[in-house]
C-alpha cells in the first residue's frame, strides 16, 4: 500500500489525506497518554489554534484598561464626565494614573503610619498624656481649615468659618467623634497597633446589624458566614496573643529563678507568673495580662461603636450643608471638637478611677495634678516616675510629634481620598494597611516577643475573610419565565452590604 494512495477496493475523497500528511502540515489531533483519550484525528483541514497573546501585550492591555476605568469612584468619574471632561481625559493618561496610585499610597501610608507611631508614643515604659494628641490634633486642624478657607475665599471666609450657629449645629457630631478619638488613643496604651487593626475588622458585624435593624437591609447567608469567620478569627488572635504573653511571663520568671538562688517561691513551689486562674495571687502577671486584654477590648469596641454612630449622624448633618465645601464643614466640626477633647482630658481619668481601673493607668493621665514627689528631681527622674511629672506635654518625643502630624493628615485628607477612590481600591488599601501594621509594625519594628504562629494564622484569616466579604456580590434571582417584562416578582434579591 502506498502511503499517498487510497486503499485497494475503495475510493477516498480527495480532501481525505493520510494521518502522516496531516501531522506533517500541523493538523490531526492529539492523544492524552495519561488518560488514554484519543481526540479526533480528522479535524477539518485548516483548523488551527489561535496563537497566544504575548505577555507584553497582555500587560499593555491591562494597563490601558486600568487607565480607561481609573481607580476612582464610578460616581465621581461620571460627575467629571459631565462637568470637566478634559480633566477626566487627563486622569486617564499615564500621568493621571500615576497621580491616582499616589492617592492610594497616601491612603495606605497615612493609615499605617499613624497606627505604628501611635503605638510608639502611647505604649511603652515612658508614655505621653493620651488625651494630648486629640487636643493638639483638633487645634491644628482648625488652623489648617482656616488657612485653606482664607487662601481660597479671603477675609469673607472668617465669618463663614466662625459661624456660631453652624458650629453649634455640628456640636453633637464633634462630641461623638471627640469621645471616639479619646477611646481610640486609650486603646493604644494597652494593645498593640496590629491587635487594634485586627479587632477593627469586627466592625463589619456591627455595621451589618445596624444596617439590618436600622436601614432594613437583608444579607446573604454567605455574607453572615464570612462575618462569623472574621469574628472567630479575631477572637482566636486575641486568645493567642494573651497566651503568648503568659508563656513569656512564665519563662522570664523561671529564668529569674535560675539566676537568683535566693528567689522565694510560695507553698506550691510554682512561680507566680506560671499560676493560672489563682485569684489570691496579687502579683500574678497572668492576671495582669488578662486584665489588660479585657480593658483593651472595652476601649476598642467603645471606639468602634462611637465611630459608627458619629458617621451616621455626620452623614445626615453634611447632607444639609451640601452647598458648603468640605474644608468649611470639617473646620466647624473641629472647632467643636477642641473644647470637647479638652474637657474629656479631665473626665476620662476621673471616670477610670470611679470604675476601678488600676491606678497606674489613670493616675499618669492627670496632667493637671502631678505627684507630690515630683518636686524631688532624684525621684522624678527614676524610671517610670517620669510618667507622673512634666505636665501636659510630658515625655513628648519625635515619635509623638510624627504621630500627631500623621493623625491630623489622616483625619483631614483620608475622607477626601476614600471618597474619590472606588470600592475595590479601598478594599485593597484596607487589607494592605492591616498587613503592613501587623507584619511590619508588630512583628518587626515594635517587636518585643517572638510572634505567635497562632496569631499570624489568625491575622491572615481575618485579612482573607475581609477581602472575600468585600468581593461578595448579592445573587440576582432570575425572573420566572411566566412573568412578563416589567413586572416584579415576590422574592427580592439580597442587598450587598455597603462599606463605610
């Protein structure tokens, strides 16, 4: 049989060629050896796979798509399209995309930087007066807002900024945010920045409950499940953090016993730091760790509740003043926040004393009443005694100044940045900030103990669950075929939870 001739006794069509000829010309089929699955060997002549797009073209097309879609909120893009299309065209250029990436970097950097420097300034052996940061922040923001108003509107802006009626109108918002800021700085005196960030993600549960019972929104079972995962992972993180501190406290006391033969033990022969759940052990370090975590949780969740409440109230007030620019509205709130923060600097330590908080936590906050021994320089300069002497700006360092500047910038600019960026970019910024604060801040820059693997796994779980939750879309139920177009069905799809 000739390979180029048909079999004897049969006549094959001219287009049907031998397998060897088809393979030689790139046709034919493939066989899967692993699965013994032979594909069709006689695919039509001329049928070839489309060539893959080069990687450089894929990157270029992705870059062009990002430029075309921008990193900005869709509503803001539509507003620019209608009012200033030339500016939107510039934002879709390479330089415009670079500016947008810069906004995203500012958003992440401010959030991450203020958390790390607040931890440095507010948590340690030598601490500043916690309420000094909110007071100075409110004052500087009033100065900043007034400067912007004068530079844009001139002297007539003075009457607009110091409008007593508007300031009193925004006073409830100022009071709520001032109280929230007070509990926020207090949380840094007990917990690390990474722990505060992790616990902050529990806010999703709080927002979901408020949205459901106040706004009547419904959510998917998947959304509630992811929120439960976030809450449980945050709980595991706190338990792992507490357990890690207890283990290190026990280890340090065992090391002290080995170094000091005269170290006295109690009747059980067990170091105090290694006794778990002993209420009679007054100097038990484990009880101190547990009380610190409990107190920190109270500070954080009080801050979250006040912050969300303030956001709801603030949104209603701002809608009534839509004709006023943002810097004027912000200045009205900060003018009210300054006296509120100043009054809270007296009320907070007095309230802690009344509630039975340890004296070493509230006594240094009384900047107006120094310790009776502060007049003795030899006593005042010894170790932590400096926390009781020095007045309002006691123990202020470069870290405290940087923390103040970052807090002020974050408070004034992040609102604008968040408002302009789209939801996906804000999601990436939140996850990036959380990761940077924990892995760079807690595990490296502010590291005091070896990080617990349980805490690292729990932190990653919170990050991934947060990212998953933000990307969940409500299921769109298809209309029944027997329902005409334009008619609504009895069942309604879930509403996607809005993120603030």
